[in-house]
C-alpha cells in the first residue's frame, strides 16, 4: 500500500465526517421552527440556546480533549462581565460586545491554560474550580466595577447589526442567540473533524501514545482550552446582552455543576450532546420547578445519582435510536 | 498576632479532622468523594438534635455524631458507593455532586434553612489570657482533642495490624486480596471511620464554622484543598496542609476581611501548580 492511498483514505474519512447528516439538518430546522411554533416561550428558548452554546464549549475540552473541569463558569462569567461592562461603558453594539466577551474569556483561557497542563484529573478539577472561585470572590469584592452582590445594572443594548431592536418577548434575543450558536457550532464542527480535532481525540484516548506519535501535547491542549474558553465567553456575553443584567450567579459553582449534568445527559464527545442536554435539562428544570420550586436541587441531585449509577446507557441508547429513526424518515420522505 | 495563630491552629485542627476522612477515601481508595461534607453536616445535625431533643450533654453528643455519621457512611458505602469505585473520575464527581445537592436540599427540608446553634458547657466557654494571647477555652479543647486524634491516627496507621493491612490493600488491592486480606471489609470500615470523623468534625465545628444546609457546598472546597495540597500518602501531609490553611484563612479574615476567601483559593492554586502531587509527595514526577 503506497503512502498516497493512505493519505487519500484519511482525507476521504475526514470529509465523510464533515458531511451534514439529514438528522442534523432537521435539528436546526426544528430549532428555527420553534420560533414560530412557541412564540410565548422565546425567553426560555433563548436560555436553552445559551446553555447549549455553553455546553458545546465544555464538550470541546471534556468530550474531545478529555480535560475535566469543575470551573467552566469562570469563562462564562468572565465573558458576561466583559460584555456587560463593554456595553455599559464603551459601545451598545451587540456584535462588538460579543467579540469583546469572547476575546476576554479566550485570553483568560490562554492565561490559565498552563494550570491544566500539570497534574492528574484531580488536580485539574481543583485548579479549575479554584479559578472560578477566585473570580467569584473578585467579582464580589470589586463592587465598584462589577456592582458586587447587586449585579451589574444599567446595561443598554443597541439593535443587532443596527437593524433589529431587542424586544421584551425575546424574539430578537432568541434569533440572535440561535444565530450565534449556529455559526459557532458550525465552526466547532469543522474544528473537531479537522486533523486538529483528531489529534485532540488521540490525546484524550492515550496521551502518552499521542505524544509519542508526534502530537505536540501541550500546545494542542492550550489551543483547545483557549477556544473552549472563548466559546464559554460568547455564551456568557449572550446572556448578559439578552437579559441586560449580570449577577454574581454567572460565576457560581452550581453553574459549572449544572453544565456537567447537561453534557452528561446529552452525552459528551459529539457536540450535539450539549445541545440535546441543554434542551432536556431546561425542560426537566421547568417541570420539577413547577411542582416543587424550593427543593429543585434535591431532585436534580437524585437524577444525577441515578443517572450515573445506571441510567446513562439507557437514555443515550434512546436518543441514538430516535436520531436514527428521524434520519431514516428524512431520507425517505423526499423520494 | 499570636491570637490569630492560636485561632488559626484551632480552625486548622477541625479542618484536619473533617478532611482526613476524605484523604482516606480519596487518597487510599482513589475515589473522588465530593459528598464528604454531607457526612460532616449530618454529624452536626445529629449533635444539634441530640442536645436539643434528647438533652444529651455536649460531650456525649460528640461520640453520637461520630457513630451516627460512621453508620451512615457504612450503609451508603454498601448501597451506592461500592459500584462507583471502578468508574472514571468524572462519574465519581458527578455522582458525589448529586449526593451533595440531595443532602443540601434534604437538610433544608428537614431542618429548615436557618443557622443552628449549640449550647456549650460553661467550662468550655469564655477565654483567658496567657502571656498576652487570648486563649478561647473551646479552641484549646479542640486543639487538645484533635491533636490527640491526629497522633492516634498516625499511630494506628503506621503501627497497628489494621494500619499495615490497610496500607497493603491500598498499595495493591489484588495482591492484598491474594494474601487473604479482606480488602472490601477493610475499605468499608475505613470509609465508615472516615465518615465518622467527618461527623465528629462537623459536630465540633458548629461553634466555629456554623451549621446550615449549605455546609457541604460551602466547605467542600476546604476539604478538597486540604487533601489535594496535603497529598494523600501520609497522615502528616493533610495535617500540615490543614494547619497552613486554617492559619491563612483566619489571618486573612481577621486582617483583610474584604478579600474574603480569595486568599485561600489563590494559595491553593499556587500550591497545586508548584506541587501538583501535594506538599509531601514522595518522588513522583
């Protein structure tokens, strides 16, 4: 077998992963369709889109590179504060604010990435958690800038692209968040199916072997960590912009923990996991909160425990079966 | 200044008693148990209930807390923890966070969200001065009791048959099993003992740390810092880490209160970067 044919095969398999599956197209069409189908739920849908983007961000480092993080809210919150402060003091343009949020969080990711290169899973968990906690304490004590416990108020947003004014029903907010989610998702999809993405998976599966076969371990991890941080920052910026408010809650521990749950519900390592998980999580939260608002935490905990103890394969099997079914339906219907 | 040191040492002692159970599960059994604080909270509530409802004196409520939390640990180990030993770290983290959330909401439901208090006996309250240091009687009591416990544990771990079997089981569970050491029972007992210590620490800490349903979340990070910074291969590692943390936290809160817990988290991150395997890790690269 010549080297050329191997290269051709690799190329073909890479392109194969890039092709859009009918089920994926259905997914995005559905996401757009709910805008018309559920006009009263747009505020929640907006939250789902933001949570989905946040989960995609964690999936990039956890699902693809195998880095466990308990402090991903650090980047979410940092992006939210950056975008909020930018809107308050510099410019009300949403896209510029989004770029600022992403850039700020990405920079933070780059700066903190040396922390995740050392030590074991446990050290990583602790250090990521520590970074989020430090930021939380800082945001609390620097009340002059962040508003402290009262939150960052007085954010006014200009219209998106100078055309679409934000309204109280969340119409523009949802479409804006969905558009950002879609663009960033397509980018992430492209990245994980690139040679870079494959090398990340190699690192995740066996870092020693990956480094032996010439993958620059540290730089790849730094790159993906920075990227994931920028994504989380984008999600935070979206939240700050569409709700026009930032509170200490964006940095709280439970946000990181919930995010883990989202990704675990949906399944890590295939990007859509985060999106499906976000939908499922918000629905679950909605249902539980409607009959026991105060003890919602108990049920989420019970769910986590049962889920880890045994239910995971069940749910993921179910999701996969449904996805395959939809794929078949879509492929059959045009003929 | 010396008062700060004294208070810090007392605080560190409690942290040590709270955390060393965790260092057993996490270091010895390689299980990331974020729910450790829930056992501590359980011990705390047992103390409160025993004193308020049953009228037990404080000194009797302490062993009650120890045994209640230990029993809870034993039962839970049997029921839900054991299947998790072989899982990945991520699963263990998710699982134990789930337990933490449940315990927080459950305690809120059963006991209400208010802060709980206990009435210390008269001979333990108040403070006296020795050479310019303000010595709180209760803090002195804690230092003596926890110091004795630390010595007893160090002795038990290195000198007794139980300790040597445990160390063997930890180093290589398969070989230990082959030698006829009942590894499962040993781990279960150790887990129960660690949970019991957590319960005792929770009971002792009501006065200093407070007790309300958010306890497991609020102090989770402290236990984890003690264990990760202290390393898990010895008893003395977590002990010194707890002392360091206790003194730093108390000093920070007395001297620069506006920074809050910032100092602790920063200290942890710095220590973990410089010594990823703990303060006293034996030559591992």
